[in-house]
């Protein structure tokens, strides 16, 4: 995205401008750049411009956001608010009252903003006209399940289209009728002097139709709260804390379903520690294997494998088992397992064992003549 221009500069006002000056400046620019008022070839440009001035106004007309902007600049706003948040609380209705509200509401919702809060273009419209909300839920799986992938069943409550009226809100067998107040247009016109003003019809919420016999199951709302069960496919190699998006599995009030986000948490494992696609584990070996070398059995997420221990292995030495880590979601390769060796020192020796260790110690400290010659010329 292009670098944002200074909001005051965008509106062409000074930093000390009053709220009235800011409003006036915005209203003037909004009229000028309203995409419906420019010729077709300049529409795209005007839309961009309209978004830019509207964002500047949304921030500078809100005392709290203005204070943050004055103090920290764009950083102060962008680090705290999403674009939607910036617009959500801005008072555009105030600016575009007298019937302009609906025009601008439509425009904003075309641009992807919902400035009039719920329902966008129709502030009084019923819930049936909104896409359902996105929902989020958490699931916990084991490290083994994250390694292999798993189909996990989840269940949750959410608003769903009423099965009885299929979301219409009208009792089965009854029909919606044309709203008598607005005669189906969804808009009420009033006159003030020679200006004709339009307003959303409050009887039908702008829909143009009303329900005479509300559906008994949902009370005319068109949706009911229901428990929903789903099987979520969790891919092998998933990272702790990542979210899976299930399109259309969120809330549904009758005109489009929201999405469901499933956040996956991976339980701590008693043997394995995961870092990215690699696995870390500890392996105890006895003193004799450390000294003389040998093969030991090591647990991996794939099961047990044999690992070679070379002669003279030191405590704390780390060995790599290639390809025994997690599958990488992106590359299709696999990470490695790193095995750190702990050497167990024998305790409670028998007298025979003590004797043998004693002999070893003597060889080390009082080497034979042959041994001394060998070491000297090594
Ligand atoms: Zn119903
Ligand atoms: Zn009406």
C-alpha cells in the first residue's frame, strides 16, 4: 500500500482547525469526489480519493483518535485500529443527514466499509440482511497428533438459519406482504420546503416487505441458536497456535454464513521438545556404551529406531537423526531429531566391579612401560 498522506493535508486544513472547519472541509471534498458525480473514466481514482478523505475525517473528527494522531502520527492510529475500527465509530450520519445518508451509506458499503454499524446501508434493517459473524474456537491435540495429522470433531453453539421458515421469518404457509408504509420501496420520502428527503422505512427496515405471521420456531427472526458438530481436518505438521479457517461454518442469519476459525494448541510432550520442524530429546546411555561405543534404541515420533554411539562419546554429546522431525507444511520435507546423550555412571558396585575399576584406574595412572612408549610417540 502507498504511504499514507498526512490527514490534515488530505483535508486541506491546518493542524489547529476546529471540528467545524474539519467537517466543512470534508463535506466539500466528499461532494467533489463522490464517485457517482465524476465521469466513468475517473471513477476509480475518485473512489480512492473518497476513501482517503473519509479516513482522514473519521480520525480527525474523533477526539480520542485525533489526540493519538496528533501525538504519534499514522503509527498511533494504525497500531491500535483496523480500517474498520477507524470507520466504525465515525459520525458520518451527522455530515450526510438530510437524505444523503443513504447515498453515502451505499457507497461506503460498496467500498467495503460498514459505517453505519450493523447492517451498513440500512441502519434499521433486520439481522437477516447481514452475513453471519465469524466464530473462533480452540482445540487441543497431542504432539503425536500434530505430527500425523488428525480429524478432530468439534461442537459449538451458533446462530443458524431457521430450518422451519428457511430464514424468511414468516410462518410456514404464510407469505410476506408488501410493506404498506413504503409500498415496497423500503424508503419513505418527506418534503421540507422544495427539498425532498428520503429515509429508510422504519416499518420494514428497508426491506419493502413485512411478515404478518411470524414463524413460531424462531419468532420471526429467521435464525435459531443451535449446536453444530463438525469434523476438522488438522494437517500433519501444524504449528502450535495456528488457526484453520473453515469457510461458511460460522454464524448464519440467513444471508450468508461467516467463517469458523479453529485455533490449534499442542500439548507439551514428556519426551519431545519441538522447535519449528525439529525435535529435541534426551537419551540415557550406560557408561560402557559411552566408552566402548554401541547401538541404542531411541524413541522418535515414528517409533523406535536404532542409533549408533561412537566409542568415547562424552556426556552431553548431541546426535542428529535426519528426517525424524516434523513434516514441513510448506516444503514437503522433514525436520531432524536431535538426541542429547546423558551418561549414567554406575552406582552400588559389587566388590568385583570395584576391583576392575580399580585396575582400570591403575592402568590410567601407572601405565606399563609399553603403554608409556606408545603414548610418547603417538
Ligand atoms: Zn423460523
Ligand atoms: Zn416499508
